């Protein structure tokens, strides 16, 4: 009878450990995907900024005195405002999505813990 109880508790611990290993695997995959998403967003932002800035160094005259027109200054300002607005919107959307996702994961893990304890 003592041996059966010990075997049963061993099986319970083994299944709990396997569950934790599975959770760790899922977490690693989830973090990897999120890292790739953030890397893609960063790369996309970099390329977008690079595309909007253009080739400003080639446009400067060789005399050393920069000749900028009023219209190009306004256009550059408008571009920077639009870019910062779009990036802030993307950041807010990604943050809201991740917060919602993590809240769902926490709620799911609480349910799993409650089921395992009973």
C-alpha cells in the first residue's frame, strides 16, 4: 500500500514536470515569435525612415554652404511628424495586443493551476 502511494505521487510529480517543460517550450516559441515581430517592426521603421530621408548628403553643394529652400524644410518637418505619428500608433496597437495576450495567458494559467490543485 505504501509502495502504491509512492508510485502514484511519483507519477504526479512526473506529469507536473512534463507539463512545466511543455510550458517552457511554448514560452520559448512565443518569445521567439515576438522577438521576430519586434525585429521586423524595427527593421521596417528603419527602412521607412531611410526612405523618407532620401539622399540628403548628395544634394548639398560642394561649396560647403547648404542651400535649403523653405519648401523643403516644411516638407521634411511634415514627413517627420507623420512618421512619428504612425510609429506611435503602431507602438500603441502592439502594446495593447501584447497586454491582452498576456492577460489571457495569465487567466489560462490560473485555470490550469486551479485544475491541478484539485
